[in-house]
């Protein structure tokens, strides 16, 4: 059974170019990454959302008077 068709939807060639040309990884370093590590490197970082306790503290500290 040939599984090559399964991987055609994954943009490995584009990811390899990004890894080497923009992130400075070697091809070997790229291929040794897990998908979790790759996504951690390439996804935008966003701060954690504000928790309820923090919001309540802000409301208390800056209450409308």
C-alpha cells in the first residue's frame, strides 16, 4: 500500500524552505522536529487571556466613582 498520497496535502516543501531560509535551521534539524515543535516555532504567539480574578482586581482598582 502506497501512503504517498496522504502527505500531498501537507506543505512540507514550503515548510522546509521557511525553516532553512528564514529560521536558519538545517534540513536535518527541520526533519528532526516533531509537528508540535514545528507549530510552536511557526504559530503566532498570543498572550494568555485575562483570567476572571485579574479582571475583578482591575474592576476593583479602577472602579468608576
